[in-house]
């Protein structure tokens, strides 16, 4: 028991093993244990891990507690480094928190859906709790990480969102959830919003496999043009670079052009990216009307005046 809880044990758990509270106090007095809080002891004080902080929060919260917030997302597999471990407890309980642990009373029934060896609330509950306070770019990144890792789906998160009476920025949250189809990263979301839609470009097929073992971010099948968006996740390192080159070369043999953009392109100069995509599509037979976005036209007007 103690080993599976990173060295932590409660008085109640110890009593089930025949160790009394007085015995725990004696062990602590002899330096074999450290008393962390009333009813909670640490038999491995030199061990410092995130999981141990989570266990401490959970044991403090009691048998019906569940880890929440960013800590719950980390336990679920998200790449996040929470400064505090948040633990939800039933409304009638009120444990005393330790440094680095935030105790919150649950009036929405989050703890009823708790799961996992280190008990945590459902990933969708945690995403709504955390996401509503994030800026748009960070919220998109969090949601796409969950969808890409198959940890949740937009519909599951949306169901939790609709069941909440109060959510900060509800309309923004709902709009983002409704716009995640085929999008697996914050960069892809930015491309769709600031390049594709802002400039009224045609819609490509997303996450499409053109050749065996490959998948492209966007594919204009009719015109033989591929859009690849190289964010930090998934395109770092020599192996990834060679894989991308091999894929581009294989597509070139099929007379398919690949346009590859990074974060600086999509976020820093979306108008230039859109113009290049439009020009490439036109060279392949697209006859759509491309007049740019309001910012493009304003820039052209300013250049003409100067």
C-alpha cells in the first residue's frame, strides 16, 4: 500500500495493517516517517514526484475525492506541468490543504465520475474547468492535444459544456469545439481561420492519406496541391525531417506540389501564405475569385498611396 502511494499512508490505512496512530507518531519521532498533516504520514520524504503530490492531495481529500484541473489532465496523459495539484472533494468535507495543493468543494458532481488508480475527474470535466480560463490559442492547443491523442472528442467535451450552467466564454468555447473537425493542432486551427477562411480559399481534404503510410494536413485533390503545416509537435528531429522529405518526393512523383508552412508563416504572415496558396492553385486550374482579406486590401491601398 505505502509503496503504491509513493510512501504515503493515512492513519486509517495503517490501522488496517495493525499499525496504531501512536506507533506512527513514534516512528515519526524516531525519524522513520514525516507527519505531513493530521492523519497523513510520509515514509519516503526524499521522494519528490508529481504523482506523490497527487497522492497526498487525494489522501487528504478522503475516499470520495478526485484530482482535478491541470493535474487531472497530466494524469490522463496531457503534456502539462501544473504548479498546484487541485483536488475536488464532496461539499460536506473540508480538509486542510498542504502547500502546493488546492482543495475545492465540488457542487457539480465531478467526483461521481472519478476514475483511475490515482482517482481523477473525467478528462472532459477537467478540460472545461481549465479551458474556460485560457486564451484562445492555449485552449485550441489543449483541445487538439486531447483529440489528437484520442483522449476525448469534441462532442464529449461539448456535452459537459452544455450541462454547465456557468462557463466563462461559453460561446467562444462552443465555437472552437465546433471547428475542430479534421484539425489536430493549434497551427492547423490558425491556418484554417487566418489563411483559408479569412481569404476565402477553397477547402482541402484534411488528414488525408495520399500514399501508403502517409497523411497530409490538407490536400486539394482536384488540383494536386498538398498543404503541410510543420508545428513543433511531430516535425522535430532528423528522422522527422527525412520522413517529410521522403513523403514530399514521393508525392512529386505523382505530380503533386507540396506547400509547407511553419508557425512563423501561418501566424506571422497569413496574407502572404494565402496569396501563395491561391497562386499555386490557379496554376493548377483553380478559377475561384481571390481578392484577399480586408487586411490584404488595406496593405495594397497603403502601398499605392505611398
